[in-house]
């Protein structure tokens, strides 16, 4: 049986290329919070965040970057292991998608602070600004998000506790290609490969104990 490593590598490189291309195009052509309406429920909306995914913000950016890097190393080790064990192609592709998505956002966190000027509602960032012209430092870059799908919204009834009268919007999060890759990869794993993942975890646990 041929190695499935080329498949995993192809998936990772393709996702990273698309993710970074879209981010760089948005970052260098749009002002922060600028929106391009494709349809009423599909928009390109440029935002940046310090968080993990879907615009969830955090305070300690360096800690998040270190956590992302550590997670990627662990996922990479697992990916190499399942490729060597010749697991199902679909399973390998899912793990590769999750890994690629994680790396895609790590690139933003690690490099974007020094690779780009600052994006503001009145200023479009430049790529590779003069020395010292970046908006941040290493490990403190912001993740670029742009896909916004406000499919529908409504106001909750006034008599509902806590949320009464408040607006609910689906889908309210802004995300990027890397986020989508992670979400889709995890979703396929849960739906189609839950038993495979569980079996792998048990085997590795038994091996460690022995």
C-alpha cells in the first residue's frame, strides 16, 4: 500500500495557500470593519481578533500563541503516527485539515504583527512596512477574519427570562478559511470517524500503560 503522506501534505499546503492568500488580499485592500456585501446573508467583513477562533477575544495574546504552537506540534505528531499506521484516507484528511487550520491562524499570531502595518477604520495596512513599522511584535499578531453569514435574525419574546427582547442572529460569528478548515475537519470526524478516533485513543493508552 502506498504512503498516504502526499495526500496529507497536499491538503495542508492547499488550505494554507488559500487561507493566507485570502487574508493578505483582505488585509492589504480593505480598511478595518469595512464590509463588502455579496448578498444579504453573505458578506466579506474585515475584522481582527486576539482570540482562538470565530472572533472570541482573549487578553494574553502571547499565551494564546504559545498554546496554538503547542497544539500544532501535538497534532503534527499524531498526524505522522496515523499516516505511518496507514489509517483510512478520509480520517487522515480530517486530521490534516485541523492541523492546516491551526497552522493558518498561528501564522497570523506569530508573523502578522511585524509583517503588516496597522489596519484601522481609516487606514489600509501595508505589507512588509519599513523596519519598526509593524503594528505589533512577534507572537502578538492579530488573526484576520472576513467571512460573515448573517443568514437570519429575530428578537426573542419579551417574556423569556434573561434573553427576552434581545436580538438573535444566525450566523453571527466572523471567521476565516483556517477556522472553517478546523470546524469542517472536526465535524466530519465526529460524524463519520468517532469510533476510529476512540479506538486509536484506547490503543495508545494501552501501549503507554504496558
